[in-house]
């Protein structure tokens, strides 16, 4: 289920977009201002953003630049019907540019197209999925159901190791070596058990850790 952020200050248009997108099964978040949107994308993961170009406290481009740097697909929705502006937005990395007024069915089709295309740079694994969690490796953050999950440095590193080795049985010795290498501190066997337990508590049913008694752990895709 894809999550979509709408950044739009027109209340009526925003309500129509929210209704149409939720009817299609998307998880929708709405912001009216640049500042609010920037705060949201720092604490939540979105699969796509619909972005107005002109907002009460600034320009949508400010948000767009940040999204493009993170390889997050975005579609501009704007009254600015200027060829140079459109070309520049697309060359900068926007997935699409739609001028207002627009037809809702056309917008939904373009959203599906944008979501179906892997953004340039995604193959470099900025984002890594494990179960229902999304790891943003550039930001060092983990999101679950669109919410930021606070992890310690060792918890984050341990989850990253599991995410990079999904469906592989990882021995306790191997995990201890990997964690020790990254932290520079000695990690006891009992400490590993504690960290896996903490990850289970924080991630809940979103990520399934299988304990293979006497050997180690595995996380299936």
C-alpha cells in the first residue's frame, strides 16, 4: 500500500485529492505549508509526493529539491503553465508536471505510472525494505507504516545487517563480529539476544525474526 504526501494549500482541492487517493487504497498525508511538509519528510517515508508549486510560506521547489536528492518520486500540481518551468522541473528530476485544472482519472493514471518506475539511483540502495519497514540508508532512519522508528546505533546496524541478508540464516558469531566491527566495542552473546528482542518490540509484526535455536537468526522476505 503506497503512501502519498499531498502538499496543497487549496482546501477544496486537497479534500478531493484525499478522497480520490484513499478510494484507490493509498495512505494519504496532507500538508498546506512548506515548513510542515519539510518536517513530515524528515520523519516519515513517502512513496510519492504531489506538490503544489506556490505555497503560502514559499515555493514547492524547496521541497522538491529535497525529495529529488532522496530519490522520492514527485509530481508537481500547479497553475504555472510555463514551458521553461515545466522543462526545468522535469530535467531537475521530477516524475511529472501537471497543470491545474486537471482530470482526476488522468492524475491517478500518472501516479500509478510514477510509482511503477524505479527512480534513478534507487538501485544504489538508498532505501532498503525489510518486511513492512523501510530503511533510508542515506539518512540512517527506519520507517514503519510511514512513521519514524527510533533505534539506537547498534539496533539500526543490526537491522541493516538483517535487511542486507534476507532469507539467510545468520549465525550468532557472524552477527557479533559485524556489530563489533562497526561499534568498536566488544559485544557479548547475551547482548545480541537483548538487541534482537528490542528490535522485535519496536518493529512488532512488521518484521518477522526467526530464531534458529543454537545457531542464530533469519529474517524472511
